[in-house]
């Protein structure tokens, strides 16, 4: 029977889809995702109880919801991970167009839930969705498509198109205001642009424009200026979320104060979302924090290693953008908690509570697993000569 070699994995031509998917999948990354989700549920058992009691709900109301969201996210991730790169590209394009339309009308129909930024769309039944979470992986896919198409003979000016999309998305996010997500989108675009062969001076120019935009936002947005001032202050106000988080991390030490013994979850309104790493550090100590960091690092490093020999431009560009965005989002969340970065309101993928965040992370990781699957590597000329599909 004829055999094919997918990377280093030999497969028979008649293999069913599921065995072929399992043999070509990066199982270490999948295991790390499951580990992150398990850690999220563990921390949710502690971090979400005060919020549930405050709202007059059963103690484990939010943990149960997180389990449901997580099950949906994992199901979506596994389904998408079976897709071909062409299918990933198509769902990315369609998803981007849908999310972009919602993002454009969000200032008129969205809500801020009292947090000073219109980022959510209220749905019937008390549900809400944050469109920017779903926009991010789809933005990576469509920009990678444009950049890859620009490398084909007679291809369109895809890099210019992708830059135009990046500018539109960043402006829409800044209007909410959501400068954290805008920064992450711009970072993703810069990484992909670099992988696609952009000169460093152009990237330097883009970063210069971003700095100018930051200065303008500081003067025009009280919300943005307040967060920057709090970050630059010589001392942390102990009554702020950042103050509570910093104290909790210091109290936790190496091994934590004990399961359920932490106090920061009763003081931090966002202990179950943006500052969940503070709960981990206080109750379980530096040991659990290092485990969480190792899980994220494993996913990012393994993905980049599997992509380094990839000859399909779209797969290489999109996969790198997804991996770096995933890792940098985690880095930003943890960096805020230890006061290395200004507060940005960004969740910790698969760990923080939130339906939009968890499900969107499942979509992004499904795309990444699909793009990093072992597959036949043809000659570069053959890859560049394929139809755009």
C-alpha cells in the first residue's frame, strides 16, 4: 500500500481522517491547552465564589458556566484543527468580515457594563459577546492570506491591503476604547509582516506611528491617561486592583498561602478574569505561576519550531501570527499583574473566566493546530504557484 510522509510521520494513503489527524497533530500543544483549561477551572473554584455570593448566585455558578464555555471552546478547537489550510483561510475571511461589521456598529448598539469602554454586545437571555475577541484570529488569517498572495507571480499588493485592514481595526478598537486589543492586533500584523519579508525600517516606521498614536490617545482619552498615570506612579495605590494584585503576589511566595486561604479574590472585582494570575500566585505560589508560564511557552515554541520549515507562505505567516499573538496576550495579562505593563483589561487565554475569551481562544488554537499539523512539503516554486483558492 502506498505511503506518504507528512513531515516525520509516515501515513498510508488509505488512512481514515481521524487517525491521520491524530498522527499529524501536535499532541504536546493539545495537552498544554487541556492543562491550561484545567488550571482555569481550578482557579475559578476560588476566584469566582466571591462574585457569585455578591450577585446572590450559587457558589459555583461561574465555574459551571466556565466549564460549559470551555467544553464549547474545546469542541470548536478540535473541529477546526481537522481543517486544511485552505479551509482555515476561508473561515478566517468570513469570520473577519462578520466581526468587522459588528465592531463597526458596536458604538451604537453596544454596552460598557459600567467599565468605561463599549466592548460588548448584549444578547437575549442575559448573555453578552465581545466581538474583538473573535476578530483577532480571523484578522491574522485574512492578513496572512493577503501577504501570501502578494508573493505570487502577478499577485495583488497584499501587504498594502493588510496594512489598510490593520489601520481600520486599530482605529475601531481605539474608539471603544480598547487600546490593549488594538496593541495586540498591531503587534500580530508586525510579526506577520516581518515573516513575509518586510524591511526593518518599515516596521520601525509603523512602531513610530504607534508611539505617536499613543501620545495622542494619552491627551484625548481620560481612560487611557488614567491607566498610564497609575502605571508610572512612584507607588502603587493599595486600594486599586493593581495594588491588591501586587500585594497578593508578594504574599503568595513560593508555595502560596494555601488552597482557599487567599484574600485577594474578595477585594478584586476582576479576580476571575484580568487578575486571575494574582489568585494563582497567592494561593498556590510561584510554583503554579511557573507551570502556567511553561504551558504557554511550550505551545508557542513548539508551534514556531514546526512552522520554521513550512514552505506554504500562508501557513507559515498565519501560524506564526497566531502563535505569537497567543503568547503575547498571556504575557500582557501576567505583565499587568506584576506591574510590568499598564492595565489593559486583557484576559489570560483558557484560564480567565469569560465565554467570548475562551471560545475565541478555542478558535485561534484550532487554527494553529490545523496549520502546524505535519503535511507534505513540496518545492517552494510549487507552493507559490498554487491557485489562491
